[in-house]
C-alpha cells in the first residue's frame, strides 16, 4: 500500500514531532515514521539510571507555543530522562500529534523519483510512502555503537547497552556491576548505580573533563520569573553562541588577572554546568586560554578524589578541555571515594575478552553479574547512513558521503532534492542546544515550503557550488578552533574507518541563523528551485 503525502518525516524525537507540527500548521499532509515503539528519540531509548539533560529545562523545551511554555512546570533545573519523556508525551497529546505518527516503522530505503519530483520511501514492514518532501530527523546520537568483545556470548550474567536500556526494571541490589565507558552516559549512571550495587567497577579508556551540574529543584519564584518574560529568555538563547543563553566574557581568558580569572571560573563552576566552556570567549579558540580552564578543572577534580592513584587516573590528560564533549555530573568523581567502587584503567591494559564470569583485561580477570556498555554512538552520520537513501541518477547518500558529510547549510544535499536534514552534520547540531537548533531549522524550512507553495515550486535542490562553499566554510571555521586538535566524535574518531572530518558547524547558533536568514532573504541563493512539473504536487 502506498500513502501519498506532502511531507514524510523520519524520526519521532523532538525534531521530528516539531517538524510534524510545523508542516501540519501550514496545511501540509504530514506523517512521521519511527522505528521504535515509542516517541521521544534518544530520550525514549536512553533510560539508564541517572540520565538527565545537560541543558537547563527552561531552555531544553519547545518555544513554538507560549501556552505550552506557560502550562508546563519543570521540577528540576536539569530535567531527568523520565520527566523529559513525560514532557514530549504531553506535547504529543496537547497538539494531537500521535494520529500522524507511525511507530514500529523502520525506513529501509528512500529513492527520489526525479520525473515526479517525489520521494518513494519503503519501510521494513512493506508499507510505502510517496512524499513531496522528505525530512530526516533521525538524531545525531541514535545509532549506538555495538561494541563487542571476544567471548561475549559466553558471559553468564546480563549485558546491557546504555542506549538500548531494557524496559524491565534492573535491580542492582547485591550485584557486581561493570560499566565500560566514561562519556556522559557512564558519568551520569556511575553515582546512581554505585549507591545500589554491591560493587561497581568502571572501565576507563580516556579520562574526560566534567563540570558539576549544580542541579536544584525549580522554585515557584524561579518558575514565575522565567514565565513572566519567557520571550526574553528564548531570545537570549537564540543570540548566544550555543543556544544556552550564556554570553561569554568578551575578553580573552589570558587578558585578565589570575585572580579575576579564578573568580570567573569559580562562579561558572558553581552555576553554569556546560556553560563553563563559555566563561571567556576564547576557551575553545586559544590553547593558552584553554590551558587556564583545563588547569582549573583538573584542580577541582583533584579536590574531589581522595586516593592519589585514582585521582591521577581520573584527571584528564593532555587534550584541551571541551574538544571532546565534556560531561556535566552529579557527584561522579566523589563516587570513587566509596569502598564499593573501583576504577580500572584500560588505556594501557585493555579488555581482551569476556569470560563466563566477567571481564578479562591484559592484567586481571574481574567477576560480574551485570556488564553495561556505555560506549557511545556512531555520531552525526550513523543513523542517516543506515537506510539506503538514493537521490537523482541513482546516487547513494552513503557513497556521496564516503569521505565525510557534504551538504549546503547542513540542511540539503545536491542530488537529493526535496530532502532536508534536521540538526545534521554541517549545522551547529551537537555544538549547540539541539532542541533550539532544530526549531530554528524547522521554522526556516516551513518558510521555504511556504515560498515554494506561493511560487509553484515543486523541487528544491542545493547547488554543487553552494555545497562546496559551505563545506569549505565549515572546515575553515573548525580550523579556527581547538576542536580539530583532538580525536573525538566531533572529528569522526569514535568509529574505526570513519572519515576523519569535523562534523558540526562551529560558527555558533546566532551566526548560523544569520546565514539562514540571509539565504532566505536572497530568494534562497544556493538552491535551485524548479517549478511544478505536475499540477497538484505541493
Ligand atoms: P561517548 O561520549 O562517546 O563516550 C563513550 C565512552 O566509551 C568513552 O569513554 C569511550 O572511550 C568509551 N569507549 C568507546 N568504545 C570503547 C571500547 N570499545 N572499549 C572501551 N571503551 C570504549 O558516549 P556517551 O557517554 O553515550 O555520550 C555520547 C553523547 O551523548 C554525549 O557526548 C552527549 O552529547 C550525549 N549525552 C548527553 C547526555 C545529556 O544531555 N545529559 C547524557 C548522555 C549522553 P574513549 O573516550 O577512549 O573513546
């Protein structure tokens, strides 16, 4: 059965549902297909203990409805995963979104029909959609790394992946638990599991920087204050570099006295969480400035850890702070002072195998009941490159991106007309408050769709020249930063064999928005807009 539709959205996370709402408001018939059996994207899958957002709740929420803003009451400064999932479900009900969401519907193939200027999208269960526009809202961190070790199948206990957390309640009481991986997921779950398990062993390959969340309940007074002028808060976020609302001190970190710098870092440390990276404008641009921030954090970590050997292992090494995504934690380092918690350094003595009893490293064997992989994702491109996406003249997206993602504005790809990517590579994406970035892009897209409607344009395609210029611009901006100095998932280093290119756009959300605005104002320069071929196509 083929469903004819104006817009097909792939993915029912925050971005996909927002795209559905935006397109529907325009009167476009729109469906969302979602591989999972629930809405919420990463917030549906990552149900591990301690999961919460690193962006403040007031900012990690939709801005499109002032009524929604007023009626929703966040309970904590940084919302937990269950509260975020409750919020997205509330939004789905409030705006009657579910009737156009098809769960358990995995897209396996999408092919552009150049004659009809439409996308033919095939799903695993045999259903087919025929859509005038295709929106990929598949997430940047939604293809989990399927890390395995030899002998894994012989392990007698339970193995869990943090990004595919099981639905049954895991009782850690009396259990010997291993966590492999110390990124944000490992860092968040460690303190919570340590409080329940008999023993917890954390296997660390690379120590990372982490800032305290400074989480707190949202008081009625704070709630009232934000809601009295929510527009001002939203505008501040839109005009800040990362969409978090923090504007950095415009001075260089090295142009202020040591005392002033220390005071600024201390204030940020105790309040800003992730925003610590924005204490001064050049922390991610200048090595000397970064050294001052990195040194401050190393000293704060050292204060939290009693054992000098563990302290050394937990202290991040020689890469600049922020060039790997830092974590925001709630008592992570102090957890290693507990008698039931152990840290195993696998940088020099790696895990060699799983045994029936547990984990074997080069140096020792450790028995466990439960082993948790918190080893991350095939970031940015993993989910986009899973289905076969075939554009004009049979070009496969996988082939086009074989040396790294190529796009215009991170939104559109030449040879793939009428296909748009939300918070994908080449856009601020994971360097920003992704919820804000997705709303910016969706508002821009719906305005483009309106322009097409008014001008009878059936086909929108990025030009090869615009795409080339954008890729050069993204790379040039990246080269101005320290990000390119460190292998990280920003650089494609998390997956063996992945092209090593800088994935997101580092020019900031405000700079990016200005480029989007300029593009629209120019009549969508950089895109080829083709008139309707057949009457009735939206
Ligand atoms: P991650 O940051 O990529 O961390 C993965 C960890 O696993 C790293 O410590 C990595 O070590 C280790 N690892 C990877 N492969 C391994 C292997 N084969 N053997 C041993 N160790 C291995 O993944 P994540 O913690 O899931 O976080 C990913 C991103 O999701 C975060 O950066 C953040 O953007 C997002 N996230 C956000 C929140 C939030 O908003 N609160 C929470 C969780 C996650 P190396 O560093 O040595 O590679």
